[in-house]
């Protein structure tokens, strides 16, 4: 698995899907640069603490939902793309989207989230 693929899967499954705050904190430290910028249609979050708060807000707003990858990770240079789905376990997705990440060194420096439905 490439660095970009590993980072994009960690962003989705070890950060935004992780309900345990301590495990999420550990994943954030190994996944993002210190000054990471995460942007979605609502706002931007800068840095590890802001990413942690953003993930917690998403999970608090949908306590019975889970994230799952919606396909493979695609890569081109320092850019990576991963589609995802969010909904009740074992049921069709309620929300789907894509994450586009930019890798610097061995970590994600920027992540853009686009909602598809």
C-alpha cells in the first residue's frame, strides 16, 4: 500500500470514523502535518486540535452511522482521492462524498471534502 493510500484510508477510518478520542488523537498525529488544513462545505479546520473537534462533531451528529470507503484510492503525484459513504451499519448510505488529499512528505497537508448527496 502506498503512502498516499495509507494516509487517505487513515483520514477516513482512523480519524473521522474513530469514536475513541484517544485512538483518534494518535491517528491524527501520524496522518497529518502540524498545520494541516481540512476544508468541507461548512468551514475549514486548521491543525490537529481542529481536526479532532471536527471529527467529533460529525460523529456526535450521527451516533448510529459509520463511514466506509466507497472505492479504491486514486493517486496522481502528491494528490490522492477516496470516495466514501456514511450511514447506518449494514444499510444504504445516507451521505456520500469524496476526500481529496495533498501529501507532503509522509503526511497529509491538505484535505478537501466534497459532499455528493
